[in-house]
C-alpha cells in the first residue's frame, strides 16, 4: 500500500555527571555530538571545541526522521564556532516517551525544551513537520529568533496535504499505517536516491520496529489541520529577521510553489532551490545545504543580509 501511495546506534550509556542519556561521536576531530535527554525529548547537541561565536542554532526535523538528520550540519556549525541543538519530536528518534505526538503537544514540549536549554536568541532551522512546530514557536517568541532557515515544509492555513498524508488522516489511516513494513519504509526513503544508507534507514525505522512510530504517525498527521495555522498567518513577515528558504526543486511532498510563496510573504528572504533534489534536501545534499546555511549566517551576522 505504501508503494502505491508513493507512486501517486550505539547503546546509550548513562552519563553520571549530567544524569542524561548520551552518546558521543567525534566527527573529523572537530566537534562532539551528544545524544541526551530532557524530559520526554531526546536531543542532540554539538559544541565547538574552541570559542563560541554567533547565536546558537536550533534544528527541528520532520517525518520520518529524527535529530540524526542534522549531524552533518551540526558538525559544520561547530567547526564554525556555533553551538547547535536538535530535539527528537515525540515518538520519533530516541524520544520514546508515550506522550501524545500531536502538533499541539509537540509545540508545547518544544517551547518548554527551548526555555530550559536557555538558548537565548537563536537561529531556527526547520524541515517538514519541524516547520509546523518550529515556526509556530518562532511566531509566539519573536524576541528569541534572530534568523530563519525554512526547508521543504508548509505554514499556510489554506494548505493541502499530499496523497499519503490524506490517506493516513482518513478513515483507513490505521490500515495504511499498519501496512508500512520495513521494505515499504525503505522504499519511501530510497525515493531520494542513494541519500539514505542502511544505517540511516535502520535508525529511522526503529520507532516503527518498537511500535511507537505507527501511533506517532497517526497522532501528528490527524492533529495537523492546516486551519490551525491561521493565528500565525503573516507573523513570519513580522519577525523582521533574515530568512533563507532552502528547498529541493523536485520535492513531491512539499512542492516548490510553497517555497516561492514563502519568499513572497517574508520580506527580504532568499530562496535557494537545488535542481534535481527532492524532499530530503539535507540528506540528498548535506554539503551544499551546510555551505548555504553557513554563508547565510555569515551575511546575517555581518549585517549584509537584504
């Protein structure tokens, strides 16, 4: 069934010093990315080895990924002297809490997460589902946002779901989700070419293997009525911060028309679209994506953004 719709870790040791679940991976001798936990959220954090410069960066992933998708970007940010933090939304990645994975509950938990992390004003980077959660938070906390990177998502109250999402939201949603097996899940990710290797597919399949991914998928899709975004319409423009819109030109789930609309609605924003790239832009083009974001942040920090 999933195929038809498409046609239309290491074990976590307990860190006694911080009381958090954590793993550490050294990337190129540049930065350590740690997997930790705060309340119901698991999250990754990358710190520069030297002096910290610039505002921290908060990255919010989408479906069906986790904070793991941000590791290449987080490594590059750390090398450039920036702290970055990326939570796993409820039910995905290592956020195994059995709390409801609805839009509202994720927004509430994300708001609490950012506050407890004491990030101060930060750069927000969002993809897919992360756009709904992250951009709503940004509109509610304009004093805490210094720049936006928006990728392959939607934030329009008159938006329309793609075919797979419509099927999940419908009366047969349980059957659709129950039909998602490992091979169908892998086919979804491999529709992006060779962007996902076996390790990545296994990591993102983990919530489904454990039985929580199915509930998470139903919870979020069914709770995310686009009409709920009405209170935030026009507020991205009112933020008045530099904005980079980074998109896959061939995205079948969030078409490029949405990116062009965001560019029209956010004064001074810049649209960068990668030809031949689909929905999973950070996985398909990790180096180009990181380079665009670092250049954007450099211009924004230097006051050269317009």
